[in-house]
C-alpha cells in the first residue's frame, strides 16, 4: 500500500509538470495560491482563492467591470418592474458549456432553464452551499422559455443585481452535476474563458483556453492566453522566490517575509526590481479587523467599555506605515471602508488613537488587570506581525494578549463554529454596497448560516438594516448605513484595523492585467508577450 501511495504521488507530480511542459511554447499565465483550493464548484466559492479560480471557469447572468458597473454577461439585457421585486432577463443564444463527456453531443447551449436549475441547486438544503444566503430574498425563479428568465423577490432588494455578479450565482449544467455528483467540484464544467484540464492535489491546477468562448470575436479574441497554471506553494517566501526567478508571472498582496525586499518605505518598488517588474495599486473594498465573539465568557471582552478601549489603544496609522509600507489606510472610522457610500470620516466617529481615553475606559470597567486572564487572539501566520503589534500596544495599557497562530483552515472552522473568542479576519466585499459589510452584524446571519461571526445582536440595528435592504432612495439608504455602522462601532464587537489596497506585482511581459476594488482576478484580457 505504501509503495502504491508513492507511485501515485510521483505519477501526479509528473502529470502536473507534463501538462505545462507540453505547452512549452504556449502563453501560460502562472500564479500561486498559498492557501490552496478546496473545490471548483461555484456554489462553494467562499474564499478568494476559490473565487479567483472559479471566475475563470464560470459565468453568471451579469458581471462587473473595473469601475464596478454591472454589465451584461450571459444575460444580454434585463428589466426591473416598478415594485423592484421582479427581474426579467433575456439570455444570449450563443453561450455553450465547455465540452465534456456528460453531454450527449459533447456540449450544449445554455438556456434560461439552466439558471433555474443552478439557483435552485444553490439554495437546496442538500447542497449545503455557503452561498445559499445570497438568494434569501428570491421567492420564485421561472423560465418563460429558453431565452427569458424571471426572478421574483419577496421584497424590493436594491443590491440584488450586484449579488448576481458573485460566483455563487454562476450557471452550471445539470448533466455534469448528475454525472460527477459530490465530485463536481473536482470536475467543473462551466462556460467561462478557461476550462478545467487537470488538478493534482497540493501540486498544480491547470486550465486551458476555451476556444469557443462567447465573448470572443474575430476582431477581439478572448481569452488571449493559452492556459492558466495555478501552483500551491504554502510558504509565501518560497513563492516570492519563484516569482523573482520568473517562474511565476504574478504576485498578489503583501507578506512580511518579502515586503521590504520588494518595496521601499513609501510603497514604491525597490530599484533592483523596477526594471523588470510592474506594480499596480488601487483601493480595495476590504476591511481588515479583529472580531470578538459576543458570547464569550471572558470578563474583559464581555465589557463594552473594555472593547472600546481596545479600539482606542492602537495607533493604526503607525501600524500601516511600518507593517504595510503605507499600503492601506488606518481604519479609524467604521467597518464600511472608504470608497463606499455609507462610509463617513465625520469628527467624533470611530476610534482614533487615544491611549489616555483607553486607560479611562479600562478604569471605568473596574476590572483588575493584574488578575484578568490573558486574552487569546487567534490568527494565521501571515498576520502574525500585525497581531503582535496590537499585542504590544495593549500591553502598554496593562492588557495581556496571547497570539495563537493556526492554519487558515482551522481559523475558518473556529469562526464558523463560534469557538474563537477573539480572532483576526477580513471582509472583502462580495458586491459594492455598504449593506454587504453590515450583513456581518445582522442577527439573522449568525454563523454557520451567515457571516455574523461575532454573534452581535441589536434590535435597532436589525430594523434599520432591513430598511437598507429594501430602500430604493440612495440618500436614505446611505444615512441608514451610517447609523448602522455607528451602532456597531458603539458596541465594538470588532476592532477595525485598516482598509486595504489591492497591490499586484507582475513581470513586464504581462499586459492588460487590470483590477477593480473587489480585487477580481480577470485573466480573459491578459496578454503574455
């Protein structure tokens, strides 16, 4: 049995290398996913690593451009009735699923019926999809014929079109799901610019160009790459070395292991890399934060003034400068990030660094810090430096925090089960609306059935949040969003750290690698010279 294991491992390694070497002269875009990918089923596209990969394979009714405008995709047009509850989509007639043995004739055309199947599958209890919540307002979905899809909502929900751009809402063929069943996530069949070729666990995932992609034309061939090869190197420093040697085309985000090697203190490239590497930065709808489980038994974390003191006790501007080379903005306001309507930097709003105020609040708590049990802050290795920074900041206030570094998969499990009292997390917008951030604090979204990992509950917040979801007047919605964000900050179930920026490094032979504030990895337009 042991010999068989090593034989299979060697075989998969050779296969992974062989697929890419067989395309030696082809235009292959190579990037690394250090956290790995668990599934290529879009119904489970919860983590960024999965979203990026499934984005290349699947399409939905609509999509988002670089300015975050909602544009046609498989639906070439749509209409919304006067009540805001009925959406009618006209489906293109030239979209085909990737070729696969699950089809009688190798492939077939996508129809409105496929979206009925895909959406019902997403919300079916037996699917147990983490994305089922995005269709919670959908009351009915029907196909009038092959080309007309009608979705009815239980009430008006302004962000609905934005939600439909999420990978959860991709179209999948029932034939493939029936054929592969629980293995569909390892045998994905979509309509996207790239199609699945092979996947060797912990080694490589390879996607090949879809020669019949519906957005392509003789005047503008899409995609322009021949293939995408995704490696799974868990050590970010090792991945950086592969990138610096030209074996990876693209590097996303900052890591303490290489940030000073690549960047100067002001966030610009070091001279030795400037001649061969390009850098791209833009605002990112991502709030990095520390979450507090409101059900905790820790006497400090249960105390509102203590939680407020934690917020006042961090010099976030200094933290971003020294730990992030100024890539990001101190989160001195709320959870809604700068760049979204609903964000405010009004005087007195949020938490600016004020250690004296923090000490006053701690004194009002009437807690004996000398006997108070240490607080365990759970994080992953790539955020250790950030958590050690806040650990030292709070130590100056007399608060003892122990930083517990765990694998990312374990942290996700702890959050989902509500087993972490204090944890580092990030919220990357699923769609560009303040409502998306506020959904983290709605009592109807307690984990594991939703994104409320802090178990925050407030009746006034809940009522105003419901108003935000159905209000069509933008100015009223934004005022409600600011009110809800303010309620959250007052109770302080979270410690916002910084509003992130997208930062991407790529070699100069890579062209048209653009991005947006959702940090979408859009490869269909990319060229490799």
